[in-house]
C-alpha cells in the first residue's frame, strides 16, 4: 500500500519540473513578421524606378523623398528629375512628378524644395523657378 503513495508523491513533485522545462510559446509578434518602413520604401523605389534612385528621409523619418535623375537625350546638359514623396504613417505616395532640369532636397522637417534651372536669366524681379512642397498640407508653394 505504501508503494502507490510513493509514486503519487514522486509524480506530484516531478510535475513542476517537467512543466518548467517545456518549451514556451510567446504571444508577441516577432519583428521578422513586420515589414519596416525602409523595406516598404525600397520596394516602392524598385517598383517605380528599378535602379539608380536615391532615398532621403526627413529628420523624424516619417516621410521619404525618393528621386531619380536621368537624361532624356545624350547631349543634355541637365538631367530630368523624377520624384515621389512617401508618407510612412499613411503608407501612401502623397506627391509624384517628373520635372526637367530639377533637383530636390529636404529644407525642413516637413518641406521639400524643388529647384529648377531656368533656361534664360531674366531681370532680378522674376521669382526663383521651382517650388516648395509641404508634406502635411500636401500643397506646392512658390519659392
């Protein structure tokens, strides 16, 4: 009669040991399942421009400016700029345009300046060619 009690007590003591050694399953999603903003932007850049593109982020890395310069003719002095601005939070392209003789860069946290080389210089009263795009207002304004 004593033997069955010994087995019960032994199993009762061994159960926590077996339980603590069992593999655990986590409820958290691993980072490998989530696609980062950088990966999304790289995939978008490859889809839009194939190769030769440049990516520039604003200071907080919430928006990305993706550009590609190319020449439409061999003897062109200035390249044509194809650009898009991607909103990481909204996961959408908020601006996309192709502009001859242009360059683009971030000038502040929420503004991209697009400079265009003018064909002929006029008097000093003429506004600078190009524009500034505000990513929050999603509007162009003159430089």
